[in-house]
């Protein structure tokens, strides 16, 4: 006889602990989070509700430095997309066996979805300020249909997310994100961050990036992130 499944409430508590350990120590144990994701993908409404609650702070951490109302709007859009995708019976979200672990793949999917929506917002802001951001590569509605086929990109995104977490100063972290996640030139970085309420010059962008690279290169964890 198969053992009774772990109660959802217990899984949620364990998943939160696993995510905290990942945040603090980089541990990749996601077994409880994996199970919540699997249940949500089978159209378990309670599991889907729990998954959305777990996902919200992960989404918000990807959009630091913006006005609160914009963060709220963007987060709701990302989570709505996730709910629609998980409830879609024609082209559903697919939970594949590892590697990577299911929840690691899901976090990558979450990151890519949020990135695409953020790019759309940046483009809209750029047009309103007559600033060209045509070199941004993401297209509206571009999402990962099969997380397993995007393992390399997902792992790269997870590594970059961890690098951002290791940059201690909020402004340095945001400069690093805009320069390398969005691929903006230094002058465009100044324009983008100025619209977010920061005050800085192009020279300060250069110094910030150099400071972050020096700090990151001195951390053993950073070398471990890129070991095969």
C-alpha cells in the first residue's frame, strides 16, 4: 500500500525552509517545492494557490529598485501568466524529471516570464521618453514551452540571480542587473536608473561595475557557481 501523501500544509512549510536555505547558503534541495509544483501541474487548486504564494516573493526579488505600484502590477502579471499556464489543458506547463530539479526549472521559467514582461515595460517607458532600446532581444509573449529544453539558459539565470544576491549594496546590485541582465550600455543604464529615481553618472556606473566584479571575484562561492 502506498504511503499517504504529505499534507500540503507540511509541504509548504518545508518548501519555505528549503528556499530560505537556498537564499542563505545556496543549498539546492527543493524536494518539497518540487512536490507542490507537481500537484499544481495536475490542476490541484489548493496546490496552485500555495505555489502562487510561494512564487510571489521570488518574483518581487527579481524586480528590485522600482516604484512599489509598478512592482505590484508586474508581479500580478507574472503570477497571472503562471496560473493560466498551469491551468492550460492544451499546452500545459510540463514538469520534467531532473536534471535540473523541477522547482529549479520552474524558477527559471518564472524568471524568463518576468524578464519578458519587464522588457515590455522597459520598451514602453523608452518609447514614452524617446529612448531607443531596440537591441533588447526578448519578444512580447516569449516564454519557455519546455523547461527541459532550456536547461543551459535556466542554469545561467539561476547563477546570475545568485550573483545579484551576493552584491551587498542595492544601487550596485541594480546597476549590475541593468548592465548585464538587460544588456544596456552605460549611458542607457544611467537613463534607465534615473527613471527609477536613482541619481548617478556614467562614471559612477563604471566604478560600480568594477567594484562589484572585484567583490564577486574574491568569493569562493562565485567560482563554485561556474564549476562543471
